[in-house]
C-alpha cells in the first residue's frame, strides 16, 4: 500500500481499538471543560489536551512516515548547530518600537497553546542522547557540535542532547505518519494560568470564593510555591520556584511576573463578582472569573498583540480584526480546533525578540537593577524582593525587545538553561532547527509555495527575499535551496511593511490565529449561545487592555495605553486612573448554567 494511503486505515474497528483514545460524552454548557474537550459538540475530541497537533502541509519525513527530514538528495541535512552559528550571529538588535512586554506576552500565549511532550523511558525518565549507548534509542536525535565550533570547542563539547517528541494517536485512530502530542488545550483559554486537565486546575484552586492559591510575601500575592520542580535553580533557603497552569512558568523571570499578574487578576475579579453576587457559590465564581479572563486574553491578543506582529494588512486579509461592537458570526463547527505543527515548531518561535537582560525601572526613568537573562532561567527569585513586581513591569513596558531578524542574543544561543556552576548552556536556535526536522516540518521553499509565494529557484534568487549575508551562508551550508529549514529561512525574510514578520511566517501565524477564532465555540465575540456574553458585558470586555490589567494588579502609577509599544508622542504615558477598565456590575445576577 502506498504511504499516502496509510491514513485511510483505522484501528477503531479492530482488536487493537483498546489503544485508541476514548471520545468524551458531551452536553452543551456555558463553561469550557478543563481539558478542552467538547468545545465542538459534534467532534468532542477536537481541541482537547493530550491530542495531536494539526498540519497545514503534509509533513516531510526522511522515510515518508517517521524519520527526521533529509536533504532532497537523500543525505543528512547539515548539523543544526552549524546552521545556527553560521547564520545567526550572537548579537542583540533592539527594536525601535516594540517593548520586552511584546516578547513576554507572546511567550505567555505560546504557553497557553503549545507544549510538546518529550519521549520518556519506560520508567518515565529522561533520555541522555549524548551517552555512549544512546544510538540504540530511537528517541534520540542528538545534535552534533563541530570540532571547530566558535563557542563550544573551548569546553570540548561535541554533542548537544536532543530527544524526539512523543508521537500521538491520529484522529479516528488512523494509521499514518508520525504526529506529535500537544499537552495543552488547543484554544486561547487561559490554560497557562489554570491548567489543561481537571487535576491541574483543582491543584491551583482554594475552593473558597472562586479564588486561586497564592503565597503572601511582603504583603503581596505571589504564585504558590512549586511542590515538584527539579529544574529550579533558586539556591536561597526558604525560597522556591512557582506553580501555575503551565509548568514552564519559571522559564524566565519576566514570564513569571506576567503569570503572577494574571493570578492576582483572577482573585481580584472573583472578589468583585462575589461582592456583586453574594449568592454565587465557589464553582460559579471560579468559572465566571475564568470565563472573563479567557475573553480578556483573547481580546488583548487580537486587539493589541497581533496587529504589532502581523500588521493591519494581514489582519484584515485573514479576518483577524476584532469587532468594535455587536456579535461575531465567525464560529464554524466544521473547522477543526487545532494548533498547527508549522506554527508551534517554527513560525511562532519568535526568539529574536528576546533581550539579553531584563532592565528594571522605578517609573521615573531610574534604573533599579539589570538581570542577565541566563541568570533568570528557572530562577524567578527576584520576584520575592520588595517592590520588584512593579520594577519589572515598569522595565518591561519601557525596555525595547529585539527585532525579528536572524540575530539572536548569546543568552539563548550559547547559555540557554545553563547551570549555576557552568559557563555554557544549550543553543535554542539549534534546538528549534532540530525540532522542525524531528516534526517533519516542510522546507522553507515548500511553505512559501503553500502561502502563495513564488518558489525560489536558487540561492542567488533567495538573496532578493532574505538577508543577503544569510543567503550566502546558506549556499555554503546547504546542498540545495530546497533544503533550507523553515525556521532559518522564515526569520531571515525581509519583514512586511506594517508588521514584524516576513510573508511566509506571517502566513502561518495568521492562518493559526484565524483557526483559533473560527473553530472556538467559546470565542468571546460569539453570540446566540448559552456561552455568549451579553451585549453590555461584551462592551466592557472590549475596554480591556494589557495596560489596564497592569494598572489594576501591580503598584504602578503611570503606563502608556499600548504597552507592547514604547512610550512616544503617539503613545504617551497616562495616569492609571485615566485608563479604562471593564465595569463588572453588568454581571450582576447573571444567569448561570451548569
């Protein structure tokens, strides 16, 4: 049977169907299920956590089914570390307009949508793919480090650990090519705050007045201490890493600060709703608060974040601009709610935005502290210091992010997740390239064609569309222009005139967010269903800005209205007292369904 026909076969009606995931039973409700199931009442498994990523384009595996992508000649592609240091200089090129908050909010959305499961041993342990016997493990895909590596050679490092992502069952338990498992719900629903299973959500709840668990430090609410965090690098006695809906909350301290803001915001809204509706019980308060916050996150994403990343032209082309009033009729139950592999494994890995350090400010332009990014990996201890939450938010809304280009700070190309007593870490660019090959992500040229762009014939022509220096380096490294990895070519593209991304990555990102809008039954603008907001409530949701959330939950006095953009004449600082926020009185005696 041809490989392309394999996916016509299913195990559902065979003796092996006991290995197939069971479809959940559904009934229509006002609230989302914790695991994302039953979002689509006809296809209850669509969007569920621990299900496969979707695809926009047929994958390119070496054997057509499972093994990592190869060059068109059938030979191995150049090692990902060579591609990284040859095409991605260890520099930081600051943006003229976007702030570090753009990077942090973008990362938060990523952690609300995507978390790939690594393959584990039978005992649940991690693989060391740089060990002598690692070649016998099919899960291993270690990255070879060249002998003359400009950084790692001084440590005699010849191997970078890399474990393949865990495979996932296909829809209808079909047989076919390898797909990867998304451990999170496939919707913008606040799962980074709350979790993607009922057990995760219950662990973070107080079960009193709808609130989430906190720890009080210096009179302020912080995230609860993590009960199991083996990667935590905090060494101060009495301090611990944090717990949140997504276990990468401590990946860097800026992300932990934003997660803390959303924790505070949840408890603030829950308290206001209880004051307005004293008869509501804990479950109603929790679910209504969670519903409001998910809507606010969706609104910020489409009203503030995506216009900066994509620009208004692409936003309009893909129907992403939020309505100013009224309800949307965009929900399409025939559209599968899914996160695409091309998005999760390449196009949304916008790591060029990442700064080398966090600059903390006091709100009057005075610098309080500077924390090297690599010192904050899995170490959010700075948030335990008095007033550091506001210092972080003043800093992250003033400091410039990086630009979208082929330049990455050495904090992530040489020092990613380095241990406290080490001088070297991992290379995130190399890991991104290798992850794309592991996932069978098609080459850059194929994705260009999918997006309606002309197919590039040679490296000389490529120089018309990407950084010419990068095109020259790619011609030296790759055998063919058809071999270039999507991550490499996509982020070297010249950006569109009113966005940050080039045309190929804009295409993938826009298609993803169009799907997240059309395929979500609980989309905040939807009307005519039991899950819909009233006209008055939706009007209040639309007042939400990331600036208003910061003003409400962090001790800051002044903030520019658009915090993803640096303060300017067009985006001046304003008193928090003058920044609009939603009026929750429109939730008084709101009818509640089970």
